[in-house]
C-alpha cells in the first residue's frame, strides 16, 4: 500500500510539473533549458516511475540492467530509433542509468517522449518480464493517465545540452545552462537558480515540484533562440527551435524589429485582434490534439487488453511449447492456426467423400425401391389375370354341365 501511495503522489506531482511547463512555455515564449528547476523535477519523477518495482536483471557481464535496457528492448524490431543511436555514440556514458537519462533528454528535446514510452508498453507480456505487479505501467488506468500527461509535453520546446556531463552520477543541477555555439556562457535573460541534484531512486519531494523563475527582461521576439553547441562527430542536429531563414536574408532579419514596432504603433488594435485570433486558433488546435491523444491512449489500452486476452486464450488452450514473448507467441499461434486449418481442410475433404458415397448409396436404395414397386405391380397384374382365367374356366364348366344335362 505504501508503494502505491508513493506512485500516486509522484504521478500527481508529475502532472503539476507538466502544467507548470506547458503554461510557462506559453507565457514566456522561450524554450525550456537545463536551467529550469521544473525540468529537473520532471526528469527525476519520470525516472522514479521507470525504476519503481523494476525487476533486478543482469547482463552477460554481470552489470545490473536498468530502464535503459527495457526501453531498448521495447524499441527493438519496430524501427531504428535515432535516440538509441545517439546515446550509444556518447563516449562519456558508462552505465545503463546514464544512458537512460540521456535517452529521456533526447526524447524531450524532440517531442518524442510519450510516443517512445508508448511503443515500449505495447506488449504487456514484455512489460511484465521487466516489472513486478505494483508498477504503474501494468495498471491500464495509471499508464493511460501517465501517457496523456506526457503527450502534453509535445507542444513544449526544450533546448537542452546534447552532451551534459555527469549523467552517470545524477541529473544535471538546474544551475547548468545550455551553451551557445562556441562558448560556455548562459543564454541571455536566464538567471541562475541554485538547486541540488535529485536522486531519482527516492520519491521526489512534492513541495519542490513547482518554483517560479525570477523575472527576466523580455527577449527580442525576432532574436534567434539559443541552441547547444556541437561537441563531437556523433552529435545529432540541434533540436532548439529558431527562426526560419530559408526565405529571408540578413537584411530582412536586421530590419524586422523596426518594421514590427512601426506596424504595432500604427495599428495596435489590429495587432491585438490578430494575436487574439492566433491564440484562439492555437487553443482549437490544442483541443483537437488532446482529443487525438486521448483516442490514441484508448486504442493503446484496447491493444494491450487484446494481447492479454490472446495470452489467456493460449493458456486455456494449453498449446505445447507456446512462448511467452509477444512476437514469438504470435508466430507460434499463426503456425498453429495454419496447421489447424490444413487439418480442417483434410477432414472436410474426407467428409465430402463420405457424403458422395452416402449419396450413391441412397440412389441405389431408391433404384431398388423402384424395382420392388414395379415387381409388386407386375405380381398384382398376374394375380388379376389368373383370377379372370379362373372365372372364365368356371363359366365354361357351367355351360358344359348344362349341355350334358
């Protein structure tokens, strides 16, 4: 009961942190960087859920496996996940825990966290192989709630360091900042906020889940957003959003702030109306996206229920040599169904042959019955003819007696 209470508390704290991130991103108009305390709380709480009631497994070399190995197995065979390739090329990571943290940061920066986790949870049998019964990932309601919460982060922009140091020891503290290309300075407008690294193996403190950032100068709406600097050949392209420069030149970017300020001064009401219309359209798009996510979570839960029902049906059938893994189980079931279908076809052919033989026997019986009926008719005719002959014979005898008298 204590573990369940901790999971529910951490899920509630996680939802609160996601609300702060989504509202803060919309209000500030800036991406979330490594300096955000909410980012630290989000990663720590998500890691706590991924490690809660995780079964102890070891590799062939005796190294303890972590949720990194679970995520790798869940993504194996579906498609080549770029996050796995990116993390495997980071030479400073030595432990599965550090690689798992790097993968979570990679998925956050690209808006793929909820989708990646949902892909890993599609097979309930594989999930049970990694987690005990108290895990929230084995509870359909808690799992759907967690995925819906994480899908809300897809609309939040994250600008994170692709190669943060010390992930094997812990999450980067919120004093760390995303570097500019070619420098180690913090982005402008971000104030350092001291924080302690969070140990994800202990449940995060609910009281520290939301902290407001101090006020900072308003950024230039036309200035490019900070992006981390490339630090090696294995780095993926930067995930930080920036202005689209494909259709404008340097002169256009230099003159854009003045033009926008002049346009806003000439027609402030039109600019406010346009902004209100854009906000309303964005709210409609977000509502539609929320409905689509709910449908996706519902379909995922139904898919898991179907797989569970299939596993129970296979257990009731007691098929010999049925594996427990999802793909192997489906292959075994398909082979069994093909064999059963072939056997049914053979039995159907035998039944058809017996039906043909029975039909021929019935025809023979009908012919015999007809012949018997004809024989009876002939016998009756012969008897009638004999009767008539006897009457004629009696008449002749009578006339002869009359003549003799």
